[in-house]
C-alpha cells in the first residue's frame, strides 16, 4: 500500500487542459478485437494502467506480437485472424474485470486449450458465474483445483474452439455479455442470447460499435439473439485512436464546482456522441449547476452556477456515481443516486464504501452503512448536505479516506478534498493508498495539480528554423497551453493577398485586398488556426513557391503587420475563454511587439548551418541568413531579442532538453503568480 496523500485545497480557480488518459474500456476492447483481426493495428492515445498492462502481458504470454511505447501512448499489435498461438498458458488478471471476462471468452476460441487463470483476492469475489455457465454450452470446462465446476477465479479453462448457441446471465455485469459478443464473429453459426437484462447497457452498445469498426457488425434479431451475418476474423484497423476516458473526465467536470469563481477546465477530445456512455455524467452535472461549453472536439467546464442536489438514475453510467456522491455533501439540497446495486460487486462494494467514508466525515447517508452491510440488495444512496458536519469532522486535522483498493474512491475524494472547506487552504482530507489510481489513471493526482497554476503568456521569438514551432508545440501539448503560430498567420494572409492580385511593391493593392479579409480562429487540439472568411487555408497552399518567395516581403509591410496585430493579441483572450492554462505564441516580434508583457519571453537561436540542415531534413530549401537579414532590418517590428528576454541557443541541444528548459521557466512563472 502506498503512503497516504494529503490533498491541498485549491485557493484559486482550476484552470487548464485536463490531462485525461485514454479510455480503459475502449483500450481493452480494442486490444482483444485487434488480436482477433488479421494483420497489424496501431493504437494511438492508448491508456497505460494496471488493467491495460495486465491484458497486454496476457496477450504476450499467449504468443501475440504486442509492443508498446508508453511515452508516445501507442500500442502495436499483430492479430492472427482468430488463432491463439499457445494452447496452454498461466495468466493472472489481477483485479482487472475487463481483462478477466474478455480473456475468458477469447480463450474459448482455442481448440483443445488448457489455461490456468487466477486473479487478486478481490477479483476472486467478482462475478464470473454467468460467463462460465454460458461457456459450458460451448463445450468449455472451468474447473477448480479440486476438479469441481468453477464459478469464480481461480480455475483452469479447458476450451473447445467454438461457441454455438449460448445464453448468458449478465445481470451482475455487462462485461460478461460483451466478452461473448466480441468472440461471436469467430465462430460461424454462433449466437448469444441474454437471460433477463443487464446493467450498464451503454457498455454493450460500445462493444457492438467497436465490433463494427473492426469490420464485423453484429445484429440482434427479434428473438433477442445476437448474430454475425458475415462471420470471420476481424479486419485490422490500421491506426485506431482511443477516445479519452469519459469516466476520468467526470472528475474534471466536477472540479470547477469546488474551486471557486473563474474556473475553466478544458477536456480535449470529449466526444458526447462517441463510444462511451459515461459522457451522460455531463448531463447530470448540468442539472446540478455545471457550466458546460462544447467547443468542437472539446468541452470547456466553467465555474458551476450553483451546486444543487437532485434525484438521478445512474444504472447506465454507474462508474461515475462516486464523482457525484462526493460533491453531494456540498450541495444545497439532498442528492439521491439510484440503480447502482451492481457496483456493490465491482473493485469493492462501492455503495457501502462510499456510505462508510462519507459517514466518517460526518455526512448523513440513507441507507446507513450499517443498513447496507445488513442487506446487500440495497441499490440507492441518498446523501444530505453537510458542510458544517465536514468542518466538525476535520477540525482536528485531515480525515484519512480509506480507498479499499478502488481507484474511483481515491479520485472522487481527491476532488472533494480540493474544496477549501475552512477558507484558509487548510487540508482536511487525506487519501490512503493513492497509488490505487494506477488501475486506470496512474497520473491522476499530477493531472489534478497541473490545474492549480495561474494563466501564463509565453512569447517565443527567433529566426527561421530556430526551433520555434517544434518547441512551442511540444510545450503547449505538455502544459495545456494554446499554441499560436504567427508565421502561419503571415503565410495565410500572403496567400489571400496573392489570390486577390496584391503585390508587395504596390501598397494600394495590398490595402485594398486587406480591407476585404475577415479574420477568425479555429482551435484544433491545442493549436489555434487563422481563418479567412470563415475558412482555414489548407497547409499545402501556404507552402507553395509563390508564398515562399513573397511572405517575408508582405510581412515587412506596416499595413500587413498592423492588420494582424490586434488579431494576434486577441489570441490571449481566446486561450482564456477556451479553458487553456495559458498561451504560447511564436514568431519574430512576439516578445517585442505583440506580447511585450508576457510572463515568459524567449529568443531561440541556432547557427545558420544547423538551421539550413534542419530545413533540408524537412525537405525544404530556405535561405535562413537572407531571411534573418530581411526580418531584422525591416522598418516595421524588426526581429530582435526583446530586452529582458532569455536567449536560448539550441544548436547542439536535443529538442527534449530545450522543451524541458522552457517548461521549467513557465512553471516558475506560473507558481510566482
């Protein structure tokens, strides 16, 4: 068990881009589907956590070629079209429910296989009986060490290599059904019918959608059975992007509710109509007072207008109920959370665990923890407002929250502990075993801390090929800043001027063409792009020979620079409103003219030979010395190292070291605020 972590309350509004990892549910489904496909699949944005590492290790133990790059968040897997290389193996699934259920059905496709399966003590108590009973209908035998039929881990699975017509009781977990659905297309003529109903139906819908993405759509007939009309191996997806985890995102939707006015947290890649049903938490949050602003493929969460209670059904997105439950003591009215009985058989009895820890904080909960212990069928929780009770409970120091080896308990109470309960920054909650978040979100508490800094403007100047773009983009990605490339602004305007018949030596034609242009912005990822009349020019049109030949001449004109100045300065407010932790703007006059009061001002430089080599490596020919001369001698906003800016010569420095130095400077500036 890891040391206890004391949560420091936020004394200023949360701000920045939440570093939400990829979805565990999608990552583990995608790994199984790719293993059942024919050929290679590359996953981007993949989650690396205890659960996903367990599944990767299991696939490698079964003989699959799987390689991972955690720094790049990529996984490469070569599928064998439904063939499992090893007919015998011993696999430990930890407490990973998806790995446990998905692998068991997956292994059933191996003819004559013998697999010894076990898990952590908590996994040995989690539901498996419905799946193992269904697989007996496929000729599989799951037996305990004493030879008797198994209903839980550990067991040895003897497989027959087929499915057939199966019925599954998935009332305890939708994963039992999803496991069979993914294996279904590999067994011609097979079908899967569910006994009764299941919980968390959006996860079943996720499975169906992903089977279709990998080329084997499933259909559910009038008799209730799922079938695959065109059975066979899945098709490798080539490159497959993993959506950010919607359950993990719920913590950062909740955070602005507890950190005060002025909060603005940006969730990149938050897709409401994507694969994950847990995006429904945002609707609940809105009903409770959250301020939500969708921005393309992102969601910006502002300070909640209020924190209200209510009555909510969490059956379909139950992993997020703990997030709301920990906010509930701060609400203005009671909060009732219904249909969460199945969560009592997950990593821990989540309903009992939540009630127990809230009661230790002085919160009134119905039913009580004692009543929940006496009746494991209870499936509703009502939590009453309790701010004064919280103060009394924590009056003598932080209350240690027991997490029961459950990652969601740790993260949910981490959000509650971020509330400045006493108004003086005094910590009042400590989390036991914070490392349990490694199951799905290993860097959760670091991501939480990253939203504690003040807004910072960063100006990056330098000549051609001095490393401005590569450095700025990497820093923006790592620190949640909005990246603005003013060089692209001048190229875009140059393209428009040329298309409008303007010439650098004819000021009248330039001014006339500029008067017809309407500038705007579009945010994509962490970068802002300039739009002209509502459209963003294609990058290829900005790198043509005529643009390369004239961009510096147009950029030297006072009329062009004045035309863009107000727009470029407006990017700071765009970054604020879009929820970024700051803005990093690159160009040749940023620290001297555009953002002379930026908290961090840098001038990157490298010798001309190194810069020419960089351009050549990019497949470009660039007279860097000539461009430097033109940029530094023009009358309007010449390129200079701004007074007080930091010079950084990167001629012989790797990009990673330059980025690290810049991030350190920004971190110092943010903390000083």
